[in-house]
C-alpha cells in the first residue's frame, strides 16, 4: 500500500511539474511577444519623432500609425500622430483621430486637445484662415491641380459591405429606421443601408450595397484636393455646369456621374472649401447579368479619364475582333462574349497598352482600369505603378543614388532637383486603390533606385496585383509584376544611364538606399 501511495505521489508531482513547466513556457512566449511588440512600438515612435522634428509630416504619420498598430492604447502615439496630421494639413483626419482616442482611452489629455482643435476651427484660426487668405490666383492654381478620382468613384459604385469591411476595418453599425448606418471613423465616411440590405444580426448582408454614402474628407474623391476647388474647375471635372441651390441651412451643388449622384456642400458661388462634404447617392441595383464589359482609360500623368482611346480585343480562341472607343470621361463599353483576349489600347500621342485579359460572366477578371503614358522626350523615363483595390495605398519611392542629400522622391517630396535642374517628379499620388501612381525622370543620366512601399490598407503587398511599367523612348515598355514574399517593401529596380536592372524582391526591412 505504501509503495502504491508513493507511486501515486510521484505521479502527481510529475504532473504538477509538467503543468508548471507548460505554464512557464506559455508565459515566456507571451513575454517575448510582448517584448517584441514593445520594441517595435518604441522603434516606430522614435523614428516618427525624428520625422516630426524635421517637419517631414508624411513620414511621421506613417511611423506613428505603425506605432499605434503595435500599441493601440498609447496616448502618446495618438498625440504625436495628431500633431503630424495637423502639420500636414489633414484636419479632418486629425479630428477623427482625437474623437476615436477620446472614446477608446477616455483620455483627458486627448479630450483637451480635441476641444482646443474645435475651438480653433470655430474662431476661424489655423488652416481655414490660411485658405481664406489665399489670393484668387493661388486658389486657381490649387484648383487647377485637382482632378476627379475615378478609381475611388468606381469603388463607391461597386463595392459591397464585405469589401468595405475588408478595406476599412470593422465599422460602427447602428440602427437607422429599418436599415442601419455604418461609420468608418478613420476614413471619414458614413454608409447608409436600407431595409432590404439587412441581416437578422443587425448588420448589412455581405453582398449588400449602400443606398448613399456621406463623405467628410473630399480628398477621397478628388485627387490633390487642398481645401479649395473653384466652381469653374469643379464643373470642368464633372463635364457640365450646375447651379448652387440654397437649401435653407446652406448651399449645395448637384451632379450625376455615371448614374452616381453627387451632392456637394458649397458657398453661394458653387466654390468648394476644406469643410465641405459630399453625399453620394447610388443607383438601384439590378439582378440581371451583365451583357457588356466596361472599363476606363486614364492618363497616367494626370489620372483623368482619357477620351478617344481605341480599344481592340482579339479573341485568343477564334481571332474575332471587338472594338470600342473611350468617351470624354475615359469610360468605354464593349459587347463581347466570355473568353480570353489580347487587349490593345492606343491613342495618338501615347504609348500603346497591351495585355492578355479574361472575360467571365460579362466582366473583366483583371483590372478594368488602364493607364496610358504620354510619349516621352529623349532622355526621359516614366514609371507607372498600378494595383488592385487592396491595399488601398501603395507608394512609389525614387532615390537618386548620386545625390548625397534630399535625394528621395515620394509623396512627401514630389520634386527632385539638383543645382536648379529638375531630375524627377512624382506626377500622381494615389491613396484609394488601383492607381495609377506615376513618376517621371527627366535626367536619365543619373543613377536611381525605384521601389514600392505598402503604406496603408488591408491585404499584403504580394497579393496586391501590383504592376510597375517602365517607359523609355524608342524601347518596348518593361513590365514588372509584384513577386511573392513577406514584407512591406518592394525594391523594383536600379536605373543607371538609362538601363533598367531588376531587383524585384519583397523585403521586411527597408533597404539601406531607401532611407
């Protein structure tokens, strides 16, 4: 009996030891993981602080957003990100950030910052005052650089609730009559769904589309929008003129864009300011199958729709040819059966675009948006980045290897100069998916590195469907597909004396030449 009792005791002791060891292992893993996240947070926060001190607000924003992702409860990260956003002029994003931080952390410090921010807006100080003081010429220059983001409008026309959730994260849903409204605070947009879209859970069905969308940040639908868009330029972008209507509590101006209704708040003259908003009204959805294939042709430098482009699709199975021509907004419609096709898009003054595409159930399975590059002068090079809907923001980076300082061209520095000569420009920056994002090199005699960074949005770089096309006079374009791999950095190539040498790899760490 004693022997049995002793054996049982030993067994119990062994079990206890195993439990203790297992618990210790789990605790060790958690501690290591937490330590790693703490290290990452500290690294991002420190780098963001350096950028903030240098007044490099765009890079500071990127670093503090990464810091918040590692530590969502960091009050300090919220504060620093707020200062970076206001420094860059993103007032709406800054306000939404503080409101989110106050709600999440119940922070008195963030609440104080928010109150001060709102008081500043009410007194007319800050960025609004700066805009008011602009001369008419300055306003015209700002307006002239603004273009309609047809990629974003296409997204709002076609996305479902599931796709918005994947793109923007989980929104805040609340009942609204028999339907609901879903707010994405970080985006500055509210989506309204009707009764027919609802599930028993109180949320819209995965394939539901909203009836209307409230947009607080107009940079979501206008490229290069900087707090002012004059009436004449607005009408030019929309393709027709309209009158501002007095609604009693303010003026609005209404347009229709490809069955998408736009109602913009404005002043009595139809001019748009930084505090104005847009209400998008979507057409009723039909259950019929698509009988036509549609797409859009864009100017790679301006991002605007390109008219007069000839679209030719040749069947790989039968050799049959189908033709269409893009209209004033760059859109085209072509009746075509399902199958595989050789696509060619051409227009005078532009390089031809060629690709193999598949039509299935009346839709292009690849991207339906195509960017054409205008012809280049001798010694120039153009790099065009395109991708899918996700991640929503990929960024082009060009580094002049021969320059010792201020050699980095990206969204925070759109022009690269040396001794008064413009070496390269970032012609177009896209933040809402698809692209194009376009870089033009004017002096190909210098040495450059080119790469792509996943800046924001869901999905990985390798799954983005990203494609870089490099145009050079007298040569066939070089097309580079994003490779497989883990990481947010894609060093694409080195350009030396007009010769392209591919790197084409994805890395987790920023390359030495990138910084």
